[in-house]
C-alpha cells in the first residue's frame, strides 16, 4: 500500500478536477494500481451509451 485517501487534482482539458483516491498500491513491477472502493450502486454498461454520461468517473481515470 503506497497511500490511502489521497486528495489530488488533475487537469482534464481546460478543467481542473479535484478527487480523492481511496488507495494506491505499488505492484511488484513498479507500476501503480489505483483502487476506488464503491459504497453505492454502480453505473450499468447501458449508461455508457447515453448522450450524457451518468457516471463520468471512469473516463476521467483514462486521463
């Protein structure tokens, strides 16, 4: 475990987005695994095909 409940910001295009990362682990090969614990209901695959995203969190991880 590298860190727990880390607050951070990230630039996404012209926006600066604040976030709290639940957990970051350093793997054996030196790469990082970001873990987001969920306590509520998750988005369904159908949500990805809507005109407007219901849960934009996952696409932000790709940045």
